[in-house]
């Protein structure tokens, strides 16, 4: 099937981002894509919790999600909304970083809340505390589709290989890793990590990404790495979107999963061992 990765440079204005995202989705569908994927925080890239409180919504009221569900149904596509920032009603006011898989009937087939929070100091000038604004999820997600089981994850999850082994051993043949990767860590690690997750699991890895400098109405703009990637189960980079926003397509042949796992059946070779 034809797959489309949408690379965005989202601002902190959800309505502005929605219009651009819908345009790209329409172009992907017109190009024949049956599975379309958007990046992490498709609706709003912002480091201001005050601004997020003003513009983010609860899932059942979110205008971005409602519009994208209607578009998936209208264009008869499977759509992974890489993630949305959503209000949760939690007592501490933290948001959810939630990935949603929408079917061609417009229904939400699966949800996944990002488990691992990006709490790092990349450089003395670049520090992130995702857990200040977002509360971590607690449940891994695998969902059936007509083209294979999909294991869902988001961005910083990529550094925790046990999650992907669990997804693959639960039946996943495709791993989705939408991201808004730091430029510094992206340049150092992005390609290597994505290829490793594909090789370890014998899965296709689909990683739509945010890119470039993100316009901000509240402070310093954020910069992300781009390079949306599709990686084969054998670890080959099938698509690298570079750093420009847009729609990038490739043909996904699911027989490659069986071929890779037949050659190296490491998912069946686990052994119990004593801890160090």
C-alpha cells in the first residue's frame, strides 16, 4: 500500500496548523495514500503552559480531532494523528500527549498516551521538562488494521527498546514513532535509533516529524530536526524527507516483515537470565 508521511512546522496556533495539515492530508490522499501519518503535537508546538491552557481542548471537544476524523472518513483513509496536546482534567492540570489512529469510517480505532517524558538537558541553553506540562501514559498499544497490526509510540519513547520488543511480540508489524525531535539530538541519534528499532523487531518503522523553526506568539521559537523517516524491517531507510515541510510517500510491502523475521528470528530467541 502507499503510505504518506506528513512533515510539519507547526506553530502554537491550532487553527492555523489544522488548515495546513488538512491541505497536506488531501494531497496525500489524492496521491493514492491509504495510510497517512502526521507528527507529534500536530495541533500546537508551544513551551508555554499558559498558552497551552488557552488553546488546548479536551479530546471530546477538540476541533482539530473532529476535523481530521471527518476528513479521514471523507477521503476513506487510515490516518494516524501523530499526537495532539489535549487537556485531561487531571488535578494537577497536566495535559496528555496523545496519538490517535483513525479509520476510514472516521472512528477512533486506538489511542496511545506517550509513556516516556522528555526531561533532559541537551545543552546548557536547551533544557526540556515535558513532565511539567504533560502526564505520562501507562499503557502500550497495539491495534489491528487490514494491513497489519500497528504498535503506537511517540518521540522520546524511541530510546526505550523494551517497549518496541513488547509491541512486536504482541503482534505489531508496523511501529509508528511520530516526533518533534530536538535538532541537537536528532542530528546525533535520530537515524540510528529508528534503524535500530526496525532491525531489532523486524517491523516497518514510520516516523513523521516536525521540522524547522516553529513560530511562537509567547517566547523563544523551538527548532526541530525534521527528516521524517520510513525504515524497512531490514533496517533500510526507504524515505528521508529532509528538512522541508510537505507530503512524502512510499510503497510499503508487508511481505518484507516475514522475510526479515525469517532471516533473523530474534523475537523468538528470548532467554530468561539472572540480573547483573
